[in-house]
C-alpha cells in the first residue's frame, strides 16, 4: 500500500497531537504544514523531520506529496 501524505493547517499545540496520531497510522506520514504565522510552521517542521513548511496555504495544496489535510485551527 502506498504511503499517504498528510498536510497540517495550523501549527499550534493541537498540531502536535495530530502529528503523534499520524505517526501511529500505518502507511501515513506528515509531509507538509502551513500556518498564517510562518515562524510557527517553521518550528513545527523543525520538530518533525521530513515536513516541509509553507507560508501559503495554496502552495501546500499544490504539493503532490499531500493527499490529506488535517485542520488544526
């Protein structure tokens, strides 16, 4: 089964809970994140290796690695 890539919108405290849940899902991985505060997306990505931070929501949605988006706002 191919791996499913998750994008996270909103990189505050709740995003960490979602990231932990995705880690326990078979064939799933967080691959991207977005926050209206770019520094928050950068921090989240730094704490989660392999995650690409985005400053524009539209750019994250264009990432072919993102199949599912979880909203954490």
